[in-house]
C-alpha cells in the first residue's frame, strides 16, 4: 500500500498539501457542498516586493506576490513553526535556516519538518480584493 501511495505521489503533479489529484495549480481547494469565501486584504495593499502580514481567522499569514500573482501562506516554518522572512524569491526561517520557494511554497533547503511545503490559503482576486475561497 505504501508503495502504491508513493507511486501515485510521483505520477501525479498535484502540489497541494491535501490530496493526490492531478491539478496543476500550486494551491487549490477541494469541492465542498457549502463553499467558504472571505476577503483577506485589498490587492492594492499587497507590495510588489516583500510581504504584508495579515491576521486571518486568528492566524498570521504573509500576503505577497510571486510572478505578479498575489498569494498567502501561513507565517510558520514547516520545521518547528518559526517565523518566515522573505528574501528575494524565497521564504527563509531564521531559527534553523530552512528555505522555501515563494512560487510554490516547496522547501528547498534546511531541516525537514512535518510538511515539505508551506501552508497556503486558497485565494482568488475579486473586485479589487484578495479573497479566501475554499470548496468551490
Ligand atoms: S523552525 Fe524553521 S528551520 Fe527550524
């Protein structure tokens, strides 16, 4: 069974943290009967370089642009939960040096934690705002 799961993981291109589907988008939600949607921040407040920290449902997220596209990730390193700092096109954790690609959230170097990828918010740009969308 483990071999099958590994082969499935290598065969498909899904880059999200919660399924083995063949979706090519780096971050995508699973369909739900009652989708959730909530504004995160205004698009004009997201810097072209760097990050904007926002509190969303009690957690701190970093909103940023990668390739011009707005994104949001939980401000927590996947090793032991350290804070993230953006350095160029990477997020770096000052605690033990892990680094993650801004474009995909994938760990590029440093100690491995519970996940190999940062935890993104599924988002969409809508009416001048970055909006959290889940389950559509
Ligand atoms: S907590 Fe981030 S590298 Fe250890």
